[in-house]
């Protein structure tokens, strides 16, 4: 049964009032922090909150079709507790999907569209009670603009510090690393930020990077990218790494880039398994400083790449993998060169 949407005109409720009826295990809450402010939305399937002991972990999903295996893994880490989907736009489609996959106490979607909603204490309380967090796709600029520096950011990071497992797909993956391509320079009618844009000018105005948003253990000193091989994003990820070094944010940053229909499931000790039917995951590590100047095509040599397909493994702690392919990439005046026998970058 799909939940009915509450009337957005009622701004009187400062704290969610949840009603349970035995014949309708669906809760819909719409609340606003301030009269006239845009409100958050909360859609819930299941029972009242319970407390279980979750297992820490990270589900990093590259976008495209959702992977049942990755969501089941997250559910198992939640140990039968309360699964919370976070998003800035959209609806509650994930509720019925996850509820059909997993045995959980509840599945809920919390839509937090702006900073006013992100500062609502009721929103932080909802996040605080979750045993699993999942950040949906969309536009990561909405997450950075709307959530960074708010009660939402604080509540998520407090959950992570307690060991709450977290997942993210597409834009949700983009904000998982310590460093984030925030897409803040994009306009509504802009196309994808393409590799050629970044390779020809790493200081292209749409290359907006931020840091210190989410504090996910094991993803420190890393930037992430999604839809990777499918949308030819190798060049832009190399450009992001070059900027992180040039701008003094890190002398040795790393990147985890994941293709569509692929996911990386990271255990608490850093050991990860790649699942899905896409081209897998790419683990990038520079070995030399780049040559970066504003308006000048990138030169960046000696980037180690380890590609892991479905069923392969990678250890984020030791930065070593198994059942994958290792090769080197270099960028010469904006052109990528590969040591793979066929010369391909993927």
C-alpha cells in the first residue's frame, strides 16, 4: 500500500505525531519548523522504534539500477532495526522496495528539502533512532547546500560515530568521502560535468569541491564518483585528485569510483567486496604531484589504478586488492594514457 501524502498547508506540528493503526502500518508525517517554512516529509512503514545493535559498514553504490544484494547487506547490518532513507527531493519509493527485500522493524523515508527543515530538532531525533542510514541519489548540491553545517549533518555524524551502517547511491555516494565534488556551480539546464571539461581546465568554474561534510570511518582522505565507466568519468576524477593536491587539501588523496549497477560493500575492518553486473569499482592512487594551472590542460603522471569486478575484493585499510586488474594512467596535456595492453582507461 502506498502512503497518502499529508497536507503541506499544516505548519502547526513542530514535533512528529505518529499514529499506528493495526490495519494500516504506514505513517505519514509532514511538519515545519517555522510557520511558512518549507517542511520536511516523513513516510514510514512498520512498527514503533526499537533499539538493536547494528554492525558498522558502508554500502557504496554506483547508481543506475538498485542492487538487491547491496540493500540486503545493509539490512543485515541493521540487525532487524529501523532503516531510514534520507533525501532532499523525491518520494517514498524506496520504502516498499526495501520492505519487500528485508525483515526489519521499520523502513522510512525522510525528505529534508532545505536548511530550515535540516535545523528542525524533530528531524535530528528521527535520524538519531535509525539503525541503518541510506542516502538516495539526485543532486549532491542539494545535500551540500541544504544539510552541511546543520543539525542533519551533526545527527548523521553522531550516528556514524556510534557505528551505524550507511549506504549511498549516485549523489548519495558522491557525499560519502572526506572530499566531495559538490556540483555547486551547476545550473538546472547544465549537462553532466564531463571529463573533457576537467582535463582541459582543472579550474573550470563547475569544479566545486568541498570537504569535512560526513565523517565516515575508512573514507578519510578520499573522494568518490559514481556512474563511472558508463558516463566516462575517469578524466574528471583524475582532475579532482589533481586539485586536491594542488590546493593543499591532501598530499596523497585517493579515489573510489564505482560504475553503474555495481556496489562496494565495506566491512568495519576495511575489507570490501564488489557486487553487481556493472564494470565494478576503480581504486585510484596518485604517486606524483600534478602539473596544474588555471586554464591549462592537466598533466598528471603515475596514477595507480586497481579495477575490481563483481566478486573481487579490496582492502581500504591496506589499499590492496584481489582478483582485480592493476595498471597505470598518466595525463599529458589533457590526454589520458594507459598501460593496459589495449590502451583503455577502464
